[in-house]
């Protein structure tokens, strides 16, 4: 981090120390930097202290007792917490210089972040974005590797950003691993909570409580902007009110600060938004009731920022979409391919229900499961797909370190368990997409979910091709060639 910067003095446990940077990976330590040793899930940073010192570490921070080191050692009770606080201090608490907006929830963070950034920019303010698809700082785009980056990267971007507003997606991993400690927020948005990441958090209750912690990071005058829908939204609302936080809600009730309702019962695209003084019926930029909630989250936050509803409505009419979220690619025969990042049971249900609502012909659904994702959601997702789709094609997604043969076996067993003749397995993702392309019929909606525009690992070869341009595009989109 910042190897060429002039040394800065930071205070560690009431001692002033001059450092040129901070690291939590021993392999990255340079002369004059602090190394923070973190006991992790796979290894223990304390085992790498010697390596860090050999690389020039000026001081070490860790949780375990150490003596006799050739550089100062500071023992703390929580190394992740110390890392976050020291980094915020090193960069002089950059979150205080921005209007900070954090977005959490199982689904909808990226879509809401893109919508909100667009609304903010249309209102004349500059806006940084930190999230799953791209990080945009001072108008420069940096491909994303994580939803919430590590604390060093995060504070560095906040320090570099000259943008008035920063919109950032906050994952439950980011909260749990204290990547956002040292950041205070003006607004925190909650979209929803449903089954995901139970392999990491252990239970949905713990998962919820982790997300709830983000609201402790609100500045004293800060406001929560939440969906009060469903059990978790209601629980969060009760919690925030009982802790005297300022809260604004969006949802389907007239008691909500922003009331959202379909313009007519069967509509997947036209919704009415009422903020108490202004009512507008609009065609939302992405279809589906769930996207109306995402629009609502962005709209209500825009209002809190002082942007008028009329202006928000105008901004929405020019929203270019969020990459890999309900993105349509036409097929020459009159079918549509839709790429979507649905990767949770609720995401599947919402997305497929929306396709069903605009059904002209068949729904063909191609998807797989990330090898290192929560395994407990896989069967539920397949069952949902079987309910809503006319043909289900399971294929491989990113293996994430998982053995390919065991993943294929799991997929085969899952198909057998459903007993549904509409399910088939085409292990090669390219072939699965080609199969759907070649068998497309007029009016078909062919959904490819998962992966989306990820920059993550990909172990499949893309064959050289002579097919129509759009199929190439579709494959490139899925494979990043
Ligand atoms: C599963 C997970 O979340 N892992 C995080 C965790 O890693 P860990 O505990 O396994 O670390 P470890 O490998 O045991 O190492 C322990 C410590 O020793 C250090 N070390 C290790 C080796 C060495 O040679 N030298 C050294 O100093 C490491 O830097 C680390 O600080 O702690 C590390 C920081 O200390 C994180 O970087 C790492 O996030 C990884 C990179 C990650 O990508 N996690 C994913 C799951 C994640 O965060 N995803 C969410 C989105 C989820 C979603 O919604 O889909 C995200 O925000 O992106
Ligand atoms: N409000 C919502 N409720 C339920 N499902 C949603 C909602 N918004 C989006 N989805 C579904 O979840 C998918 C992922 O959406 P999005 O990327 O906006 O969420 P996310 O929270 O950022 O997820 P991730 O952090 O994993 O990227 C969408 O492609 C869509 O299928």
C-alpha cells in the first residue's frame, strides 16, 4: 500500500509510530510498513511475522503475545479491528469527507447502487461506486474482485476519491470481517434478506444480525432507508426504531415514506411511486416487482439527498441498466436471451416469476452453481427453476476450487431427485448456450443465470467460432474472452 508515500505518524495503543503503509499479507510488506497479523480461517498471520520483518516491517500488530522481536510489537484484542482503525487513521478518516451511502441486503445491492449513482449524477453531483461489478473512482472504472474490498483498498479509494458522494455495496462478509470499520455512513440502505451464505454465517439469524450491524455505522444525523417488507424488514425496522435511529421506509403500504404499487395488477414494468406529495406512474427501467423495490430504494435515498421526485423520475428514464442484471440479447428467430445474476432462491423466484409474467412462449433456464457458494441453497434453487421453467439446463458455473467430477455428480443426483423430464445436464457451458441458441423458438425467453459479468475464475476453453455475431457476444459475455 502506498509504498512511495512519505512516512506518516499513526498512534497505536497510545504510542506514535512512523510508518509508510499498512499490510495484512506478509508477502506484500515493504520497508517501513506495519504488518497486522490476522488469525484467519485457513492460516494464521502470526506465522508470517518473521517474513514481514525480513521484508522491512517497521512494527507488528497482532493478537498473540510475542517478545524479543527486533521491531515494536503491539498486542491487541482484535487484529481485524486494529487493522481497520489504523488504516482509517492512516488515511485521515476519508469517509468523513464524503456523503457515504452503504447498501446491504441479500439481493438488489448492485442494481440499487447503479440506479442511485445514476440518479445522483443526473442531479449534478459526482459519485464514486464500490461494489460487485466495477469500482468507479473519480470517473475511472476498476474491475471488481469483491463486493466489499479489503479495508486497505477501501480506505485508499475513499482517500483518493474527489467525488462528493460514495455509494458502496456492503456484503455480510465485509461487515463480519470488519472491512468497513472506521467508516461512517450518512445513509444505509437495506434491500431484503433471504437464504444465502449460511455456510459462512451458520444460520439466517446470525446472517441477519451481521447485516444489522451496518446500521451502527450511521453518523449521528445519518438515516436508514429500508424495505420494511417481510419478516426481516419488519424486524430491522423495530430494531432501528427501538435504538432511536432515523428511518425512512419504502414498500407496498401507504404508511411507507415511499409507497410503491403496480400500475395495474399484472404489470411487471409499470409502477406507481408516491412520496406523500408527488405521485408518478412510470415504466421502470428493469422489469419485475423486485426491481420496483430497487428503484424505490434508490428513489427514497435520492429524496433524502434533496433530489426532487420529478428529477428522479427524469433520471430513471435514461437509466442504461446494470451489467448482467436482466440484460437482454435478441435471437434472430424472435427469441430473447436474458442474462441475469440471480444466484439465490429468492433471486430465482423473483426473476423467473417476472419472466413468467411476460411469457410469450417457453422459458428455458440455463444455470449452474458456484463451487464455493452456499451448498444448502442448490436444491431449493433447482426446485424453483423446475416450477417456473419449461426446460431446465444445468451446466457448470465457476468451480471455485471444487473438483469438477464431484460437482457434475452432484448436479446429476439433483436432476434425478427432481424426477423432472424437463431437466438436462450439459456440463460444458459453451455447449449449453449453443444448444439453447440452436433450439430456440420464436417467443422463447432463454434465461442464463449466475456468473453474469463476473471477472472471477473460469476454467473452460472457448472454441474458435464462426457463429452469428450475437451468439459470439453472448459467449464472450459469459466467458470474458
Ligand atoms: C472466506 C473469506 O471471506 N476469507 C477472507 C479471510 O480469509 P482467511 O481467513 O481465509 O485468511 P487466511 O488465508 O486464513 O489468512 C489469514 C491471514 O494471514 C495472512 N497471510 C496468509 C498467507 C501468507 O503467506 N501471509 C499472510 O500474511 C492473510 O493475509 C490473512 O490476513 O480474511 C481475508 C483477510 O484477512 C480476506 O481477504 C478473505 O476474503 C476472501 C479474499 C474473499 O474473497 N472472500 C469472499 C467470500 C467474500 O468476501 N465475498 C463477499 C461477497 C459475498 C457475496 O455476497 O457473494 C465480498 O464482499 O466480496
Ligand atoms: N430486490 C430484490 N429482491 C430479490 N431478488 C432480487 C432483487 N434485486 C435483484 N434481485 C435478483 O438478484 C440478482 C442479483 O441482483 P444484484 O446484483 O442487484 O444483487 P446483489 O445484492 O448485488 O448481489 P451480489 O452482491 O451477490 O452481486 C438479480 O440479477 C435478480 O435476479
